[in-house]
């Protein structure tokens, strides 16, 4: 039986998200920042980080797995480096204040780095590097997460899905954004399939015994497969060093799950780099060369740029709204009242 959908405008998605978070004892300012991230996820068609995750955000704020009232603390650690302690709060407000200082330092020094520590789920990593590119810089982002990928040849998860993201400004269009997980698929997609009682495709995950599975619940107990096999596992290790070891955050193996109520705050980390184009090629030369590269891709029949699917979704959701399963909507509306 098909689950009926209800259509919300993006403004309604943001308003509902804010209400759910405030009802969970999240401060008004933090709730606004996180609600905007939910809206952006839904706008880009990234449902696993949109309303489907909102109920968990609220629940974790209620039980203290994330501190909805934490005041992130920024420390400038060098001429071109800054660190923000999220104080076990949402990553979004910590990243927001950190990016303002990061772009300032990158403009002064040519390149700068931002470390976020003791934080929670940061939502869509690509959105944060997109903000760096919107400010005129090339941006890189790294984030670790609770364990879900086994090392190559093993079956016990050591790394999170550990995504890496890249963004660069493009003349006369939104920035190019590449946001990819170290695993074949993001863990959030597995969670979304579990919520909807839908099987996952073969090749996404293995059970705790190392056997292939199409059951999303078994996949969540087992291990996601690294993207590209050995190379994906290597990428997960690189991200772990950048996002956890360099920032002083918990390693993935020490982080509690973003999905359930067990354990205390995850205390994961994020790391961002901003590179000033003007200090290297110069903006005009960069735009010319980058434009030539992108044209070489798009001129090929059937080829498309990374992120084009997001931009298409952004256009359609702005026009048509977001379809939300009635069961999910009813549950969120109920949470917004408590």
C-alpha cells in the first residue's frame, strides 16, 4: 500500500523544523540555524538529512545526547587557523561562527583552516563548503561519524561514512559542489530505507558476519561497504585523520550513534579549508580555466557536472514544494507540541 504524501512549501518545512526543535528545548537561535539546514536538505532532495532526521534531532536534544543550548567557543589558534569547540552542541552554529572567521583569515593569509570539535551531526557537508565558495574561495570539508565502515578485509566497523566535500565558485552560476561519502552510500540513506521498510540494493552493505544483505536493519548492525573497495577505505582513514585526529574530536570508534539514544554526546569533528583564488591563479584566470574544464565535461553528450541533480531538485522543490509522507508529518507535528 502506498503511503500518502502531503506537500509542504520550503518555508513550511523550515517553520515546522524550528517548532520541533524549540519544543525539544533547543534555543531559538540554534533552532533557526538547524531548521535552515533541514530546509536546505529538503530543497536539494537530500531527504536523509531533512525532515526524516528532524525527529532524531529533537529526541537527542531532549535526552542530552546533543546540547540544544550549548554556546560554541571560538579560539584563534594561529595567523591562519581557528578552532571552535561545539561544547557537545549542534555542529551547525559552531560551523556558522567558524566560517565567518575562516574566510576572514583566508583573505588575509591566502589559505586558512577551521577545526570543529566536540560536535554533533553537521547535516549536509556540501552545504558548508558551498557557503565557502559563495564567499569566493575554494573550499574543502571533512567530517567523521560514528563507526559504520570496516577496514578493508575486515567486518567490524572502524570508520564512519566519513564524507569529504569540495566546492568552487563558478562564473554566472551556483558553485560546483562535490560531496561524497567514503562508503558506497551514506548511512542516512540506509536509515531512510529502514524507516520506510524498503530493502536496500545489493552491494551497499554486509551483515555483522560479513554476509551481503538487502535488509537495511541488518545493514545498520553490520558494515557499509567502502566506495571503490580498498580506495574507499583509504579515503575514510584520511578523513578520520583530518576530522578527528587533527581537531581533537572523538575517533569514529569512540563516537556514539547519530541514530539511537544509546551513549552520551558523539563528540565528532569537522575540518574546513578555504583557499583564496586571488592569491594563486587570480579570479579572472581561475574563471577562464575552470569554465573551460567544465565546458569540456558538459559538451560531451550524456555527461553532467557533479551537483547538477541537486540544482535541478532545488529548482523543482522551490516551485512544487516537498512531498512528506503523512505518517512522518503527523509524528513531527505531534513532536512540535511538546
